[in-house]
């Protein structure tokens, strides 16, 4: 039976391809994931969008976890991206402004 990989695992594998400039054949041999699977996921990431890096498109995903206690205690939300960008959203933030800022960040502006 073929092992199913999570989206996070596939993204990490494809990020490795981007960083090291590997072909799908090389990456398949290194990871044990079928070349067809890798190329399909790469196609899907391009279709979903994302910013271009080194001529290739990469998709970025972030999981935002907060607790009711954190919001209730007036601590707001803090988010740090993989690239080190830090975003702090204070309690009582303007949702429209936050949506605009996040929209700019996802477009790479």
C-alpha cells in the first residue's frame, strides 16, 4: 500500500526541490514519493497561486491558533511567518484593515 503524505509534508518536499534545484526524478529518488505525485502537487500549488521565488511559484500556508483566554485577556494575536515576518494584531483591531494587510502580504507586496 502506498503511504499518503500530508499537505505539509508535500509542501516541505517541494520547498526542498525549490531550494536545491532538484528535478522531479532526483526528488522522487531522495524522498520515495512518486514523480507523478510530486509533479501533480507542484501543478496544484502553481494553480493556487503564491509568490514567485527563483522562477518558481511557491504557496505559503499558515495555521493561526489562538485561545479565547488570549483574546479575552487583551493580548490580541501574534503571527510569525516562516520568513520571520512578525504581525501583531492588538485587541479591538479593525477587521477590514487587517484583511487588506493580509491581502497585500499574500500577493508579495
